[in-house]
């Protein structure tokens, strides 16, 4: 028996002890994990998750035996229970969180946006905000939208404005996500399904279904799964040059959970505060009542958005009022 043929690929699906691994060129192999494979970080219940890059040996029957997992750039996890130390890795190596938001119909609060952004920061996942339904932005809403866009651009987040309905801005978003593994998140009703349909017209996701934003129904799974997106860009004919783009679907987690922040840690996940922490008098400054606080000073000078700061305070408050056993 020969084990010479070794391949590398992306785990796109997991079902029990089998992993679907996509290799360059588009072929998928059903793989298993070598029996004595050491589970990295004993706190995790699953050694491999979708998004992992693995090396495997092709066996005679055409299946694969995974022999190595590349280090993860990031991963999102779920605790089995609130107090449990065991965690379940939902997905790994996410290149881009696309936070879909709307200024109206329904209105996404900046509080929600800031929570999600802080969570993405904690997970080391780059985040961008896509404001959808821009066809509904009238003269009255326009200044507010511009103001909010400026707040996030100033912090360093890419911000896009699109309409899934008219197709406005979609090409720019396609260019932005090309070649990335993307996770779309946002409240129900903001148009995630419609937006994904506009990005990839072959998806045919149901629009207007309140409870379901995932691809469930189209592909029935309760596990996280990664799908190639067909960006079918009309402008360049040579598709072979395009880098594959992927969508992570995570049924079961509607939104990112909030990571277990400690109050003094939270500002590490607000980039505009993080860059000023060393100027606060106290290393564990929570930027509320402490003297010599560089963050508060930046808020007073209008350098840090007071809206972001208020949302920061609200998150701290919710951390402190939560189950005290956890910290
Ligand atoms: N006017 C307008 N309506 C939209 C747009 N995108 C989505 N919608 C509508 O918003 C509702 C919710 O869309 P859906 O994609 O199901 O949102 P999801 O819950 O985030 O997946 C549907 O009635 C869509 O037709 C848009 O760009 N403009
Ligand atoms: Mg939906
Ligand atoms: Zn401070």
C-alpha cells in the first residue's frame, strides 16, 4: 500500500467523523482523522472545523486520511454550556465578517454594530459594514447615514453602501470579498438573503423569511458549512484567474455571541481606544471614572465618537450585570 500522494485542502463540511476537504482545482475528498491524532488544546470538543486547512494522504479507496492541520488565524467558538470549560469550534480562518446593517426598515442600532465589531476584534476577524437598502435613503436619512459611515471609516472599518434591490454598489462588494472566506451577519430583515442573491445569482435564497437567513432548506445541514460563491463577474471573461470566494453558513448561531470580556479588556476591542490605552494612567483603566484617562479625553475632544463611547459603556454595564460566577 502506498501513502505517497499527499494533498492539502480546505475543510468545507463536517459530519461526525468525516470531513469534506476541497482541494485546488475543485475536487472534494471525504477524509477521516488518523485515530491517534492529538487534539490540540484539550478544551475543544472537535479537533477540526470548517475553514481548517489540512494535509491528508489519499488512500487506495479514494478517501483521505488527515495527517496535519495548519495553525488557525482565528476561529469562532461556542461554549457547550454557559459554565462549561469545553468549547466547540464552529468555524476557523474566517477572512471577512460582513456585517449587514440598515438605517431604516429595520434600523440597525450602532449599539448592535459596536457589539459585533468588538466581538470580531476579539476573534481576530477583520470586519466590514455593508449598509443595505440604500434605495430607501431619502434626503432626511442621508445626513445620518453619512455621519454613521464616517464614524466607522474613521475607526478603520471598510464601509459599503448597497441596494440588493437595485444592484447599486454590488460590484464593489464583490470585488471586496473576492478570494475570501466570508461570514455574513446582521439582524433579521436587513436583507442578507437578498444581498447574497444579488452577489451570487445562482443561490436563489428565500427572501423575506424571518427566522431563516442561512442556506438551510437549500442544503440541509445543522453543521457549519462553507460554500463557493459564484461571483460571475461580467466584466472579465477569464474566470480561471478569479480567486475562489467562499461563504460560511453557520446555522444555529444567529449572530456572534459576545465573548467573555472583562470590563478592563473591552477597550482592546475598540481600535480607536486600543491605540490610546498606553496613555491612560492606569493599566486596567476602564475609561469611566479613572483620573488621567486618555480615552475620555479623546471623547471630550471629539476625536473618539461619543456614540461609540456610549455603546462601549453600555457593553461594560451589561458585562457587569451578567452572571458574576463567570468572572
Ligand atoms: N427596498 C429594499 N428592500 C430590500 C433590500 N434588500 C432586501 N430587501 C427587503 O427586505 C426584506 C428582508 O430581506 P431578507 O433578504 O429576507 O433579509 P434577511 O432576514 O436579512 O435575510 C425583504 O422584504 C426584502 O425584499 C434592498 O436593498 N432594498
Ligand atoms: Mg434571510
Ligand atoms: Zn482610560
